[in-house]
């Protein structure tokens, strides 16, 4: 099994934090989601 794609979704919640969601898909069709929360004062995502 190999990672086929990774998609990131950055959400500005309008509050003091950003939400970052990550979707990982494999060449066998399996997928999964991850999440992180970061303070807006930490820096910018690009």
C-alpha cells in the first residue's frame, strides 16, 4: 500500500485559531482524515 494523494483544507474559524484538515488516500482506495488546530499567531500556512 502506498500513499497516492494528500489534500489539505485550511479553515479560518473566525476566532483565534485555524483548523487544518488533511485527507490521505492510498493506491488501494483506503482513505483517512487527520486534523490540527493552530493559533493564528503561530504564523501563516502556505
